[in-house]
């Protein structure tokens, strides 16, 4: 199996920046794509960003393009989500996920809370 552990969430003012991290352990060779999802209170979980193993392919939801950047350090089995120009609507629990392609994610972390105050 693959274990994913997120960190780096917290409280930030609107317009500020935050970086969340996700460390993978276990059978990490099974994970080709790493992604970030988020779930706000009362809303369904939504896709935020994803990155391929090589880092050569990335994908973002429209609402974060130009503000968020996903990256990975394979030597550390870590994926990052740099979030800039944060808005109150970015407030959510952010989940790290791993899968074999950009559509299917088999492994999930426990989530980290990001709160953006206005």
C-alpha cells in the first residue's frame, strides 16, 4: 500500500501565501500521478491540481490557474502545492491523492485544513 501524509495547512489572510506538502511512503512505485483535492464545508470534494511522476505534465482546475503551483521532489517522495493570492473561497480541507493516471486516484491522505480569512 501507499501512505500519504499532508502538512503545512493553517490560517492565512486573503492575498497571502501558503504551501502544503504531502509525503508518500510504502509502495510509491505504484503512484504515477499525484494530485491535490479540496473539500469545503457543505460542498463536494473537488479537484485542484495534479502532476505526473516526471513533473512534465500538470493539470489545474480553472479557479486556481495562475495562483497555485504543484511540484514534486521524487527523491523525497514529496509533492507540494504552493498557493499564492489566496482567497476566502480557497478555504477547505486539502487532500493529497495518488494514482496510476490523471483520472483515478487510489490512495488518499487524511487532509490538512487551509483557512483564508477576509
